[in-house]
């Protein structure tokens, strides 16, 4: 998932903001808010996930293809889950950012639990519900070694509803690329500290290029639109990802990815990251993964680590 730092605010940090170099401003204007109670949709999602876990996972008891996951990369393949199947992809993501310039030093740490539910509504078309779920962060700013502020917060990130449609399939024994489209809409109903100030819609083209020896190259490219209800302006920026994947055996593989977005038309800085990791299929219905993330811009963060699993629930 792309980095989701807390939204800017005009509270205590504003007193110090004008002193910071331009390269530090985007990441330090973070919200100083108390933890928020769960909204009703997030409560419902939590109860649903617990109920699905309690029903048990019937792996390998039908004719579904082996589970194919969109995590832990930022980019997504054009493939969809089988018609009538439900799939959960969940994990943990830790991100760390530190900046030092002149006499100021900033440290941001964040942990989130990315969650994606995918349902095969029709052949080659799936419905999606995605969120960073529970998120915790802390931030500390020092000047000449003296701590100016040190605070933390936690809450639930906004859910995103989406639709993925694969309209060109790769024929058997062919190198013809598969093509699809992913449409997302972020719902502004998360905790205050993680709620964006603008409504956001995203449209991304997904192209999968089959390569020899079961390798693949996935290309994502699209645009994100954000509407500011206060100014009634619409802002946009580009988003993209390039993922190379290759097998390491019959059930294990590795991937390398470069992803990024922006620069934003409202003046915000762009983000970019490099990540790589492994996936391992424990059964046809269960896959685990792990990845290391390296930020390529100040806004993205220095480094991160992700791990998770993907499985059919029905």
C-alpha cells in the first residue's frame, strides 16, 4: 500500500512550521488529535472479519484456482477472484521516517494493518473493500537536541470501495498481455487523525505481461482525483507502479517493485518507493508474504516492513 501519513492540521505545529525547510514541511504538518471511537462501518467490518475467521477456512476443498493476491505490493494485477468466491488479504505494515536539516530533527513512526476484501461478483469482475484498518503513529520534533513535541495517536483509516474488471485475458500458451481497470472511491468516515480533507477517486489501468519461465511484468498507470469541499476545487495527480515477479519453486516466488505518485496539482509533494519480497503458498487457498520497503522521497519515509496472508473465505 502507498504511504498514508496523518493529515495536516493548523494546531501546535503551525507555531513551528515556518521555521522548517521546504523539504520537511509536508511530513511535519501532522494532526494532533485524540484517538477516535470506531465508526459504525468500521465496527461492522471488524465483526464481519471475526465471524468469517470463526467459520473456519475450507482450503483446497473445491475447484477454485490457487489464491492470487494483490498484496503486499502497491501495484495490482488485472486478475480477479473467481465468480462467487470471497478472498481476504490482511497484514501489518511498519513505516519509519527521520529527517535532519539545519538544527531540526523529525521522526515519524507508523504501524497499520492493511485489509482488503475481494468478492467475485461476475466472471472477470470483482468488488473490493480496502482499508489500512487500525493505524498507530507517533511523531517527535527536536531543535538543538531539545524536544519541541512528542506525541502519538491511533485510530481507523478510511475504507475504500472499488471495482476491478479484467476485459482482456491472456490466452493459454500466449504472451498476449492481460488488461483491466481498477476504480476506487475513498469514503471519509475514518478516525479524525487519518481522515483526508478531500474526497478521493482513483482510476488505474492494469496491464500484465507474461514472460518466459512463468515470470511476469505488471504495469499500473492512472490518475487520482481529490475534491476539496471547502474550496470547491478538484485536484489530480498521477499514480503508477511497475512490478516484476518470478518463481523460486512450485509454491514460492519473489517480486521487485517501483511505485509512486504525484507531484500533486494542489502543491503537495509526490511520493515514490522501492520494495521487494517473497510470497509462499501454503495451500491452494492460503498464501503468506513478506516485503521490505525503501522510500525514495522525503514524503515516503526511510524504510518499512510488511508481512501478511491471503486466503479464501468462501
